[in-house]
C-alpha cells in the first residue's frame, strides 16, 4: 500500500506543533493554544509561563516591582437571557496575567 501526503500540510502541522511546545504553562506543562500563542509570541520570550499563584506554589519569589509579561485569555461560556424564557449561550473571555520564568527568583536565593 502506498501512502501519499502533502508536504506543505505536513510542514504546517510541524510548525503548529513546534509553536505550541515553545509556549507552555510551567506548572502543568500543558502548551498554550489559540490566540494565547500569538500573545506570547509578541513578548519575544519562549518557555514556561506562570500566574502569581502558580509561582508561589512552585516556590518562586517575584521581585518587588516586577510587571506581568502578558495577559492571556481563558475562554468561558455564559448563558444570557435574551427575552423572557429565551436563553442564549455567549462566549466571553477572562484575562489572567502571567509571568515568564526568567522574571522569577528561587525562594532560597
């Protein structure tokens, strides 16, 4: 049996997977997806990103005055009443700020 594949489609798939691996959550090791990849690409940093609480959980210290590197979007579905008895599901997003692991210090240091 002979398998045919499209080289461009395969190369694009590799590019998408590589982009996902470059931007991941340091605590969960899960790659970011969707619009969040574009937001993180704009920072110019690669690697692990953490929220404040995740950094505290892993034992990092955030130096005083350190600003978050980006605000990522967590998609959420909300039910909104349009008319009496009619409900509509709308998608919205909640922003959450993240730090890059290079901005953080070990607690013992």
